[in-house]
C-alpha cells in the first residue's frame, strides 16, 4: 500500500490546539501546535490489522488504526 492509497482521516477528525495527546505512562499533553508536510506519494505505509482493538501505543504515543 502506498501513501496515496492510504486514506488518512485528518479531514474527518481534525486536530485542534488544546487537544490532548496521550503517551504511555504519562499524563495527557495538550497540543500546542502542529504542521503538516507533503511527502512522497509512493512511500510505503502500513495498515496494521490487529486482533480486537485497533488502538495501541507506537513510539509511546497512543494511536488508532483504521480497521481492515
């Protein structure tokens, strides 16, 4: 799957300043700023299919993956 084929939900669930970011074994952190960048549309990305819950920690950040 390439980045162009992967449907990110940024437009459906936009981030807002003040939203909380959750890290493993840490208090929630309020979002102070963010930016986006264009990337190579042919970059490989992965949609991990997990048994059960599609919410997990990646690099200590709580993330949610779109189900299969």
